[in-house]
C-alpha cells in the first residue's frame, strides 16, 4: 500500500485547525481524507469509513473526552496520531497505554503532519508485530505444556518411553492431518474423563 492510498480520518472540532491538517496531508499526496468536526458517534463513523489512520486534534481536551478517545483507540487497532495544545504527564501516559501511536503536544503545523503521520504508522506496525510475536510465543509455550502433559499420560497409561509417547502422538497427528498440540490436547482431555 502506497501512502497516497491511505484512507485518513481527521477528527477536529476546530475548522481552521482541521484545514491546516488537511492541507498538510494533501501537500504530502494524501487524497482520501475525511474530516469530522465532532467526536459524537465517532465509533460508528470509524466503522463505516474504516480508515487506515486516524488523526485527532484537540485544542482543549478534557479528561472525559480523552478517556473516551483512549478507550476508542484501544478497541479499533489503527494507527492514531493525536495533537493536543497542552497535556499533563498523566494524559501522555494514558495515551501511550491506550496505543496512541503519536501524541504531539503543541506542535500543529502543516509541514509536521506528514512526518508525524508516517511515524504513527511505523510505530503502530512495530507495536502490532510485537503483539503478534508475543501471542505466538505464548501459544507455543502453551502447546509445549500440553504436549508434555500428554506424553506423561501416555507413558503412564501405556507404559511407553518418552520417545515412544512422542512418536505415537506425532504419527497420529500426521495420520489425522492435525497439529501435534491438537492431538496432545485430545489425550489430556480424554485422560481427564477417564481418570
């Protein structure tokens, strides 16, 4: 996907500030830009538009509005760049925790929009990759635990060595065209019913 094909949603209650962002995006070659001037019903707008990137610009964000937007960013899994005029440490920490990819305090200038947008996308992709790798590592660990338990069960019930128990499960997995962990889970589940 080239950057020009990105669908960008800009949420900005201030029309002048919104036009600064829009101009910066258009100068950077982004043509699929939608501007929304209210955060009301924003979840529905995001669902309908399905933007690739979201830019939120808030002059004077209050705690409730920030919390609402942070909850939103946790649930939509998209790169989000947020411009605010001022912020306290708590707000910045909450933004990072919520997965806001770029949180810019007092830095709205049209020539900064493109690099900030690019950074938000890159940071979001890096974070997503880490999340995926973490999930894969957790799954692999869970699979290994189940396989070890199943081996122990087969060794005990069938009087097999560790190698024989593993070979039996592997052969069964190949015969049934299933993953080794699925076969192991079946053994553990069956043993739970029988013992």
